C-alpha cells in the first residue's frame, strides 16, 4: 500500500489507482469551511474520506460523518480514517446521499460539506473509469439533490460549504435557495492573479438572511509559478 502525506506530520492518505489522489479542491474547501465553530460535521459524497479526515484533524473536539455511494471508495475512506487514528471521531457510511434520512437525523450537524460532481450528466466527454466518471458527473445525484440533503442535515443556523465550478454558480445559488439555504460567503479560486476563476468556494446558512459576502480571490501561484503565501499556509509549507 502506498500512502501520501499531505504535509510533514499531517494527515496521510492511501494512493489508489482507482480513486482520486489528494485533490486541491478538498484541501481548499476544508480550509474555507474552518471559519466558524462546528462540532458535528457531515461530508456528502465523501469519496476517499479526505474532507472528513481533514476537518476532524483541525479540531480534536470535532466529530465527522461521511456518506459514500461507491462501496470501494467507502472502504478506502475507512482505511484512511484508521491510518490517521480517527476511528473514534470519524464514521463512514456506505449509502446514497439522496437517502440521507435513512442514515442521519434531521438538523444533526453544525456544518455540512461536499465536493460534489462538477458536470451535468452528458455535458461532456466521460471518463472511461466508471468510478471516476461518477465522481465528476452527476450520474447518481444532481446539485439540487446535494443541496436538499444538506438542508435536511444542517441545523437551523448551521452552514453548508461546497466547492464547484464557477460556470454553474447561478444554478448552485438557485438550488441552495430552493432548499432553504442562503448563500453567505463566496470566494473564487484562480491559478494566477490574471487567470479566470477555475473553482468557486461557497458557504450558505440554513435560515440565513440575504447578504452575500464576496471574499478576495484565492490565488494559487505567484508571477513566477511558485505557491502563494496563502497556499503555503494552507499546506503547512515553509
């Protein structure tokens, strides 16, 4: 078994040829979502458990649940939980997030997160790997279904944070509001200062009043192609 260490002395994750390796998306979302107090966290479509592990790692008093439809990924997620000695605080459920009522209580979480599939089914070229295609495309759930599940799980006043593609921002905001989640914080992610955004980080609040804060963009690299100071901080790099 091959493992990757996210940073020196930090969380360790299995490298699996059939699953995504540690992605920038999940790391950035875990950093974005850490603002505000959250003792109980749920990750919708947790994949290999990266977000659940990272969020539990941030706070010793925090517990996290993850739900994952693909059995092989759920197994990998549980192995990652064990690798990081978080068995007592992180629980991975094999199941469909659209049926979250069968597994979790309503309003049980302070924070719900999701690195949801980015592309509508049939909107582009699919991966030949079925598990990868299911993670990238809305084959098993739509953004509206993810938002509906998040609204059910989030307590009144609780938060739902997700990472997605900027080109679907209007659709995402509509889906959030339709589910009773009010967008509150938005931050674009850009490879360079001059680049167009390639990701969006968005936090909503259940029962929140209309008022959206647009935060300064998160820039990944400087003019020389090196990590920016903020990225160094997020990844604990000197």
